[in-house]
C-alpha cells in the first residue's frame, strides 16, 4: 500500500515542479516583452536617425526632434509600424532567451558550475540575437527597397510636421505609376566578403557579453561609497558597461561596414584612416542607442524578472 502511495505522489510532485517551471518561464517572457516595448521608441528613433543620415544626409538634431514629436503625438502609429514591431521582436527574443536560459539552468541544473552557466546563457543569447537581428535587417532592407514605401518614406522625411499642414503632399502622388527600375549594383558589392559578417558577429558578441554577462560580474566591484544599495550598483553597471563596450566594438563595426561598402582590395592604412576618422562620432551614436536598448532595457528586464519570480515564490509559500 505504501508502495502505491509513493507511485501516486511522484507524478504529483513532477507535475508541481513542471507547473512551477512553466510559470517562471511565462514570467520571463512577459518581462522581456514589456521591457522591449518600453525601449522600442528610443531604439527606433536612433535607428531612423542612422538611416536618414546614410540615405538622405539629414541633419541629426532636426530629425531627432521630428521623430520624437511624432512618437509623442501619434504613439499608436509609431509603435505599431512594421519597423517598430521588428525592433520589438528582436529585443523580446533576446531578453526572453537570456531570462529563460538563466531560469532553466538554475531550476533544472542547480548544481551546474557558475562559469558554465554564464557561458551557456551568453551563447544562447548571442545565437538568438544574431539570428533574429539578421532577419530584422533583411526585413527592414525589404521595406526600404519597396518602391511605394521608399517613396512614402522620402516624402515623410522632407515634409514638416506642422498642425496646419499635416499633408503637404497629396496621397495620390505616393503610388508610383511605373515600376521603379532596379538599381545597378556591382556584383562585388553584392558578394559581401566573409570578413564583413565575421566582424558583425564579433561586434554582436562583444555587445551581448557586455550587456548580459559583465554587469552581473562587475556590479559587486562598485564600492559602497559610490552606491550603497545593490540595485543601484546593478543599475550603474548595466548603464556604464554596455556603453563602454562600444568603444571597442565600434571600430569592428566600422571595419565591417567598410569591407561591405568597399569590397575591392585597398591599402590597410586607408581603411584604418577612415575608421579612425569616424570612430568617436560613431561610438557616441552607438552609445546613445545601446544605453536605452541594453542599459535601461537590461535593468528593467533584470529587476522585473526578479520581482515576478519573488511574487511567484510568495504565492506558493504556505500561509
């Protein structure tokens, strides 16, 4: 009889453990989605600034002011646009992977070595971020190369957002009457070298490592004279470290871009000269983008995950 009771309680214990793990994973996903939704507007604005600077040579500050005003006055349109949803998908997938990886390792393999667990979380997050990032970039490139959307974007960039003239261009002029001819692109530019993608992967690896692994490792080294409370140390580390990493990853990013834009053979000194010229400006721009993305977003994700996990633990505690 005792043997039969053990057989009945074992599946119940397994069921409770599985239910508990499922609740934690759902909480991880919800926190990731919420954190990504909060940072998407800022990331989108900086992404648009880069695109406009590259395609139309738009001044940075007026473009920033225009997009900020648009995001405030028309938040629903701004947040539900396809580029915004692509950005949200990227960061939701990245944060959710980091969260669920830490949860699975801590709950399913509680005795795993801390270094192995950290490298596993880094590797899984890096793979998902790189894969979804490539998909996002391809989708955004398709949107930019769509003749109708491209022309609509061009008109939107050059029209003032003024309440007296909300539509300075008639909408019937937006749709092209003839299919736009495909631009002639040199075959060398289409065949991007392997070194370009290697540089981008190395750049992403440094960013992920500096955003998800280093802050937790180095936050304890912050002296109490700077921040006495633990959450303040985490906040400082989460803001400072991903931004500082950009000083290292930006030259790699510029090197990959230069290889993509100028695939022909040229002296190394010339490439280094261009990278050195753009290093500081590009680093500052990438810092401005990374601070809301993985700085503030990473802090919100980490603290939100801990809060929900604590709430689930308190709910399961016997009264």
